[in-house]
C-alpha cells in the first residue's frame, strides 16, 4: 500500500491511499497533519468513501456526510479530496 502526499492550497499535508474500480472508489485510507472532531470519525469517513462514484456529486455527497454526522475537519476541504482523487483517477 503506497500513500501519496498531497498538500492543498491553504491546507495541511494529506497522505492518501486510493484504488478505483471503474468509476468507484474501491479502497481509501487517509492520514496526515489534519484534525477531525470527533477524532473517532476518521474510520467512518474512510468507510463512507468506499464505493463513492467519481462521476456523481462527490463533493456534495461528502459535505452532506460530514454535516449529517456532525464531523468537523480542520486542514482540508471536501473539494481538496476531490481535486486529489480526480488527479489519481484514470477513468
């Protein structure tokens, strides 16, 4: 498993591992210098990312997930994850 580093503009360093199956995310792991509250929500976020479809409203879906689960993220925006993933996506 190889993590790739990504530093969004005005954000913290992210270390991301992702694999795709077609247009969907098959595997996703996130590490880095960011913070999440509650801290236990990282695992929930990683599970949520599985099977997300890159051809759909990715950013809107992620924002909705964070809001509905009252998860606060400090160090990156949902758009930052989307930007990184679209660079990695080969579909």
